[in-house]
C-alpha cells in the first residue's frame, strides 16, 4: 500500500489561494538549485562576453552587449528560452507538480513554453520589455478557467528591483476587457495592489485571471525570474471550447 505524500499546500494556504488568487510557498526549492539555474542562463551570455573580450562586471557586460551587438544579445535570450536544460527541468519537478495538483489542477499541462526574464531599464528599448502593465495572463492563452502561473524569482526581489505587484481577489472578476500592449492583455487596475518581497527558493502560484504587473527597478540591478503556465486538461469549460491554443511559435527564415 502506497504511503500518502506529505502535503505541500496546507488547508489554510488553499483557502487563501481561493480567496486571494495567489499563495507564496516559502523555501520551496533550495537556494543552490535556483542559483544554479540563473548561473546557467548567465553562462550563455558569458560565452559572448569572452568572445568580445568584455571584462567588466556581469551587469555592465550585459548592457554593453545589448548596445553593441543587439542581435547577438537577443539570440542569447532566445536560446535560453528554447532549450536551457535547467529551465525546462524545473516545471516538471515532482514536488512542483504535486503542489499544483493540490491547488486544484487535476491534470496539469504546460500551455506555453517556460519563460525566463532578465529585466533592467538599460536592457530594453521600450518600458514594456522590463516593466509589464497590469494584465491577466488568461487573455493571451485562453486556457482552463482554473489555470495557474508559477512565478519563480531567481534573485531576492523587493520594491527596489521591481517585485511583482499583485491585486488580491481580482481573479474572481473573470476575464476582463483589455487592450493589447506589447503582447500583454492590459487591463485597468482594480483595488489596491500589494508588492511582496520574495527570497530565492520561494515560489508564487497564482491564477491566470489575477491582475498583476511589474514594479519599478530603481536599484540598477537585473531582476531575474522565470514563470510557467499550467492548464487543467479536465476543466469542463476548457474541454467545451476545444482546447484553444492561441500561441504561435513561428521561425523567421532568411531569404
């Protein structure tokens, strides 16, 4: 007879999730595990730093590569998103999948590729690329009505480096009218937002219907984070809509 696994999401946390639309699970992953993921992502850029002879600190080298070789900077980011082994391993960790099921995602399935962000005002030509507007993720993916996002900070985050701003309870409003803004379904802010601090090893699980946005980066550091979106394959509304999947990944081929 199999032993029941220890619960990762308490009854109190589950109640908070249903009421507020999000929960924070502290010390979920070891600091070393998360730092290794970030360092692997950094190493992609460092190969090009070495190639060009850059010898400053990592942040300044990133800014220099962005300014001097923007296409190569973008290529580094694309390669991280499409195949960094450590990034793709994390969303399938047994521990994480168990916690997702405990918040109600009976049959979890990734509905978009894993995403890793490295945000800084000097690593973007438009504010939208480092500071997201208030939005709901659901509108861009049209996944199950109970779909969730797992947001993982790869550095300690607070209001100085733009920690995510959350609008508790806004998920109860369902899909809201939006305007397209740089690929985000921007919505009006509703209620008062909160901006929690998070340490490396924490994860945030929130409804794709929860209104959230990025804070301002004021301390001249790079905010590293990643997120994963899970849909519930057994949710009745999702089944009735025929499993919509509006995301398109299309290569651009040189002529």
